[in-house]
């Protein structure tokens, strides 16, 4: 499945004029730790599937869905079985300010369990199956319909993950995540968000990790690194400017966080991106 791997960076081969890749996978092998500039979705159809994302293990049962954000270090361990795997170019979402409300879904892995919400998983499974059918067809406007269904899928996940499960509490948390999305280039602190939420710093820190499945600092740094990626592909922007414009006040911190999340330096990332787009 992985065709081009440079260290831990995978180049995803999208077809000409397409930003989606989806295939019916039945391979039995372990895919090593890697990352790419695509949002990945895995839907097991027959037998379970195992993934490790940022050090956390995910066991997917049949009809579960796992969404892996672009830039996430992950490995995959497949068994005898069958699953649909979808990859979507992250630039479809990151370059469109109208889709900023979807960023919480694209900031950390999301595991939707069939055992917890059969109706939602059936809806998501149907959408991915329809995307696969469109992808395999030569129908006019297929790419447009694919994107409509993909956005519908992400919206339903966001509604479930951030507003559907716990009512008013999730609505409040959703507003905090929108605040982060609008202000991540500024010096946001945990104390500031805790005050906005009306909790103590320590209680809010625990709630944040439970809700987002990552710490506030990691969540914020991940969002800033995603912004930095888009800046680094512009050869006219220096690494220092990319760091400052994405919210890092120190180039040293930026280089360290970037390497921790990507396994390469910002300069190496720029080189990999240039090679990726020249092939």
C-alpha cells in the first residue's frame, strides 16, 4: 500500500486532477510508522483492523470508522479481512476558510464505534461506499459528488463528536475549539481557556484531554504545525517567518515541535514537499 516512503514521510499518489484516493484493501501486512499530507479514513468491512496513531492504539471492529488527520504519525497492522481505505488531500480542507468549523475533526484521530452508535456508523459506511462507487465510475461530475459526500461525512462526525453526545457541555467545548481555531497564532494559554469555560486550570486540563484525547499543548501545537506546513510549501517564506506566522514565538521551539510531530525538520519537510510535487 505504501509506494513511496522517504524516512517516515509517505508520498500519496493521487491521480491527475484528483484529490481523493480510495481502495478496497485485503492485504495482510504491517505498515511501518509513517505520515503523509492526506486525511485517512479506514472502514473495516470483514474482520478487525489495528492502528497506532501518535502512540495510541486503536482496535477497529467491523463497521467502525477511524479518521486519521494529515500529519499524524501512525502505523497499521492488518489481518486477514477486507477494509475500505480513503485518502483525501488535506489542502481540500486546510485552504478553505469556510471549512474551519471542521478543524476539530481534522486535528486529532477520531474513532467512531459501531457498537456505540450503529445508526451513525451505518450512515458513515453508506457514504464511504457511495464515494467508492463514484470513484470507480466514469460518471460526469463524479469528483464534485465525492467532495459533497466527504464533507457530509465529516460534518456528521463533528456533530456526533462535539455536539451530539453531551449536549450543553459539548456546545461550550465546541465554542472553545472554535476560539482556538480563530486565535491559534496568538499566545493562548490554558489558564485563559479555563477561565472562559468556568473551570479550574487542573480540572479543565483533564476535561480537555478526555474530550480531545490529547493535551491542550499538543492540540495547539498540532494546529500550529498544520498552519506551518501550508506556509513552508511557499518557497518565498523563510522557515523563521513560517514559525512566527503559525504562532511560535521561538524558532528553537518550532524546530523541536516540528521534528517531534513530523520526524523531520521544517527544511527537510520543504525538500520532501518539493520532491513530492515534482514526481
